[in-house]
């Protein structure tokens, strides 16, 4: 996933809202966008007691669910074998870009959403893997600060961090 960008930030910085807006903007440009929500909290993603959960707790290495309009795959992360993003690569092969919400300590390029209202310092001040900060608040930083209010410009800047080329899938009008 060389075209993976992490959108990081502290709690209530606006990561989810920004990712939703970026997905809308990028898909309007005819790009196929994948997203991954990273959390450091342990919680059950599958529904305990349901068949798929029972399959997994019985020892299945991977469990898939197929329903009209939605599919999912669950696998336990018990062996910590390498980069989990690399292991998910096949599932995202059809995507032009993958936006990861969170995982500030993980591998990959990171762009930070920062708001002064959170009362915290930007992560970029202590993490040199952050390549830019997105904010409309006044801020002195060692990395570029991009305006939060212009989603189209943000999408373009994020694409510049990748090897994504706009597709020729658009129809002529």
C-alpha cells in the first residue's frame, strides 16, 4: 500500500470528519478510495454469539461474512507476523489510495489534523514522520501547515504525497 496516508491527530481533532470529506472529494475525482480505521483500544469487531464469531473462537484462521451489499473478513492478530497493512494489501488492491484514520506510531506517511481547541501540542512537534499539519489555527511548525477549510486543495496536496495519477475513467460530457 504505497499510496497509504495516515490522517492522525489527537482526540476530537476532526480526523473522522476530514476523512469523510476527503473520501467524497477524491471519489468525485473518479478515484477508488479505501479507508482503514485504526484503534488502539481492544474491542470485539465481530458480534459475540453470532455464527461468524463462533467460527473464529473455534479456531478458524480467517472468517468471512457475505451478505447482500456488504462483506467482511475477520482474523485474529495473535502472531504479530510483520506489517498488518501488508497483510491487508490484497483486499485494497483495487483502490487508488488508502486513508488510514489514526495509527500515529505505525509505518507510513502521516498528516496531522490539529485544532488549538484540543489544548494539546501538535504531534508533529515530537514526531518527525508527520509530513504536514492540517489546521485553520495559527501555528508555528517545522512542517507545512495546510488550511483545513479547503478540502479540494487538501485532497490535491495529499495526492502529491503519493504516486496516484488521476484516472482516465471519466466520461466526456
